[in-house]
């Protein structure tokens, strides 16, 4: 799993999370929130990886805790972990 540390400018500074985010206006297509688009956008923003770098599962994983709901899509990269990690670190730099 890919994990990231929240930046010092965020409310959750220093905490570790999966790359993710809240849908924004660019994720609205034909009046509906396109969660798959949100996943692609967030992965590109936070890791530098594009849709050609991974395969997304067909299903979603839904986690509900109190009033919060998280929708996650498992992603699989054919590239070995260490070179993938180096690409992500280079993107973050």
C-alpha cells in the first residue's frame, strides 16, 4: 500500500495516510461526483503516478466510521516496490 505523511501546512501534520482527498469541482461530471476521476487525480497529485502506472480493481472498499465515509479503490502496480518508491519520492521532492 502507498502511504504518505501529511505536510506541515495541513491540519493533520505528520500523520500517515493513504494518498487520498476530498472530491473537488473538477471531479463533478454531468452533475455527479466521479470518484474514479478523483482517485486518478489524487494519485497524480500526491504520487506522480498516472493511470498507466497501475491497474484499479473493479470494486470499491467502503469504510464507515461515525459520520465519516471513505471510499477506496485498490490499485496494483506492475513495477517492483523499490523503483516505484523512488519515482514517488522524486515526485515529492
